[in-house]
C-alpha cells in the first residue's frame, strides 16, 4: 500500500516521527530519562522535516547531557551545527553547549593529571 501511495507513506512517517518527539518529551518531563534515551537511540530522523530533525537533535543533546553521555552530546551538537537551516539562536545554544562540554572534558583531564590517574 505504501509503495502504491508514496505520499501517504511519507505522511505516515512524519506522523510517527512527531509521535516519537512527543513520547520523548513526555518521558523526559516525567523524569524517565533512561526510557526517553532508549526511544532517542532507536529513532533515525535523517529523513525528517528540518524543524523536526532540529527538535530531535536538541532533545538528544539535552538528554545526553542529563545522563552524562557526553560523547553522545558532542555528536548531537555537531549534527545540529551541520544543518544549514538552523536559526542563529539555536546555533548559539549549540555552540554554548559545545563550549561547556569542552570545558568539562578539559577539567576532567586536568583532574586526572593532578590525581595521577
């Protein structure tokens, strides 16, 4: 059926992606961060509308930070910065997060050197 009506398949995919975004937000708001992360890691928003992809990656970035998954947070930030249509406010937000992640990484390395580990 989806092959016969490709527009319908695309519409269904968009609806499913929006449902996933809502599910991630609901789980996060309820403090179920690990469950929200499980949904995030199962999803692929590469073919989503740009606005949905940006929202997905911002959620991924925030969740990764809250769960101390800093390498995943850096990856999400880089993916966001690679979207040409990102608005300046989002770009500034992501750059600030990258600075914070970099400082965090530097401070951990500094402590490791000082403690001899």
